[in-house]
C-alpha cells in the first residue's frame, strides 16, 4: 500500500488549504519555509527506516527466529495492521488532546527505540534462538514483538500528523503557490523514501548482513528524531481543537440512550448555527433520536448545548454509514498487496541482472511503487483532460468506475501470479537445472500497482465527495482503516489455508519450502475470492446508489416545501 503517498493528495489539499490562507494573526518569528526541512526529513527518514525493515523482515523471521513462512507472514500482517490502524488513534490524540508537535515527537522517539531494540536482536545472541532447530523462547519473542510494537506506535503518530503539522507552519503566509509547493515536495519526498527503502536499505541487508542492515534504519531514525526536535524553537504549535470523531461517537451514545422514545412528526431537532442548514433525512431513522429536543434531552441542552448532537452531526454519521459497503469491497485488494509470498518466490528464482549484480528479493516491490507513481502522474496530467471530453466527468472517470477497474486488475494480477508460480514450481521440481528469471514477477507487481492507482485513488475521491466538508479529515482515516482490516484478513486467510491444507500429515499449500507447497493454488483461491469481491462491489454500488437517490429526493422535497 505504498501508493498512499500519492493517493491522499486530493483530500489533504481540499481539507487543509481552506485552513491555510486565513489566520494571519500568527507571529512571523515562528513557522515558515525554514521549518520545512525538519518536518519533511523527519517523515521521509521514518518511512525509509520502517519500509526498509518491512521489505526483508520475512527472511529475518524465518532464518534467525526459525519461524515457518505462515507464522512469519502472520507476524508481519499484524505489524502492518497495527501500524496502519493506530494512525486513526494517533490523529485523534493529536487533534483532541496533545497537539501535533507532541504526538510527532513521541512517535519519533518510539520509532527510534523500536528500531534500536530490533538492531539489538541482531547483535546480542541471547535475544535470538541459539540454533537453527531451536524455537524462540517467550522472552525472545516478547523483545522482538515489543520492538515491532514500538515502531508501529511511532509510525502511527508520525504519518497522520506530519503533513498537517507542516501546513500549520505556513498559515501566516498568504501564498497559494507556497502551499502547493510544500505539498508537492512532501509527496515527492515520500515517494523517494519508499524507493530508497525498497532498494538501498534492502541491498545493504542482503550484502552486509542483519547487523549492518538493521543498524542503518536505527541510525536513520536517530537522525529523524534529532532533526525534528532541533527545529522545536521554530515551529508554530497550534492548540488542540475538537476532533470530528467525538461528535460521531456522541451521536451513537445519545441515540442508544434515547432508543425507547418514538419520533413524532412535530418533533424539534437541535440544529447548529452554521449558515448552511442541513435537513434531517429518514435514512437510518433511529439515529435521529440523538438530536431530537425532548424533555429527555432538555436538561442536557440547557447544561451544555454541545452535549446534544446536532442534525449536522447525525447526517455526517449517516453519510459515513452509507459508504461502508463500498469501503468494505476494497479490503481484499489491499490483502493481495501486503502479502509476502512473492518475496519468497523471488528468493528461489534467478535474480541476476548482470554477472556481478543480483536484485535483492525484497526489492521487487519497487516495481509496484514505480507503477503507482508513474500512472498517477500520467493520469492526472495526460488522461484526465482527454477522458473528460468523452465522459463529461472533470476527473476523467467517476471514482466508482476507477474503483471497479482496480478490482478487475487485481483479479488479472492474481491469475498472472498463479500462472507464473505454476511454471516456476514445475521448473524447480523438474530434472532441468534452468532457473526461471525473477523478472517474470514484474508483470504481477505492475498489475497490483495499477490496481492500487485506480482503486485506492478512486476510494479517496469517493470518500471526499460523499462525506461533508466537516468530515474531510475522516476520508483518510477511513482509508487507513481499510489497510489495517486488510492485513487482519490476510492473517486469517493464510492461517486458515495453512491449517486446512496441512491436515492429515499433508504438505500445506503455504509451506516454508515453496517448492513443496502450492502457492499457485493459493493464488488461484485469491483470484476466485477477488472475482466474488468484484460482484459484491457491483451490489454495493447499487445499494449506495439507491440510498443516495433516496437522500436526494428527501432534500428536493424539503426545498419544495
């Protein structure tokens, strides 16, 4: 899911730029362009460190901790789920309690400590199993998982806050070009960081071993933390504000508390004082009980007007609920992206480009990253103006269309993966000494990159178009949650397949020796599941269309009345 550095641009721009140009009251002694190197380097270096460790971690778990392929993959799935899912919690704490500076500083220190602990596992013999046949002790696993957990917390604190914190520094500069320049540099640095992590850091691990390979990310995180903290006197540190999460949670609590009351035609509802009045709809009518003004809520309203949700809060939650079916259809796509079996395949294949250079097995994901970056830029600059002439859609293709194309490309990618693995396994188990070139894995990585470029960017645009402007920050939160859920689905799927196919003494499809297993069968299973998921997506689109049509009719009726 590395394409997210390009995918969130439309949402971030729309949400933050409305907050950047005003507010000229900030003093000029802090903030400005001089703070940008500290913030961008902090985020870029953290990305290099975490992504560089993730790319090759499956081999470290299998070779040093003597884990089976499924066990190691499960650990990485959970690590990925925590790193992505906790981003929502990091954003909530930042917006509601501690502020962006403190959360990023805390995250930088956590990532540094986690990377340092992981490096210690490569140099202290007592922290790893003593032999190739010895399983790790609970204490050894606890130290390993603790280091990965600290890095997850650090990533979850830095990623959702970094770009917004940089935007805070430019609030007193009434210059749109300056703001656009900052966003462009931010996304460019994120893309470059991911490429460096997948190539340079992985190459160092392959050539110089785990001690040096893990020392480099630890040193990078040290530079990241120091750079950010050194810029502290220069930063604009905005005070915390109310998080949009709190309003949605309050709607659920009050609606549940008022579940026994019956709504009447002459009921009054708590509207906010905003200029644009939002009308209450009949979709998910039980939520309307949260904002009805009755005796049961009068005491709350008189004590604190903010304690009773407004109609705007209720309708915002309804809009979030309406997109959940479509959101759920994108989970399986990311499950395909975060799996580690292509890396194990590459390890068994001929990776020589020349007689003296061999591509590291963990670096093949760079083809997916490059595909996402190139396609997003090409689509935005070249295809959108061309397609808009025929589709009359300013974005070239409707977000739902792009999401559907992404799901179709995922099916094709899994079919190609299954065919390539079938041929590779046949050659590996035959009497011939010919090794299949690992470059045959490139098409499936490119197809997965295209599927992300279509589906993930389409998701962001879809969420932003469906959610109210006040909930723009939740669009990326919803997207990040899908990545976390996808990792958990991958964990359940691989363990289920391993358990079912390995019963009665049989060899599991996902055996650590992929020449004995049947990863190709697993890919065929994923192809079938992705086909079912595409059909499910079509149903979700129809359901969403009917719900949106009903809301539109109610809004029209309200105007006519």
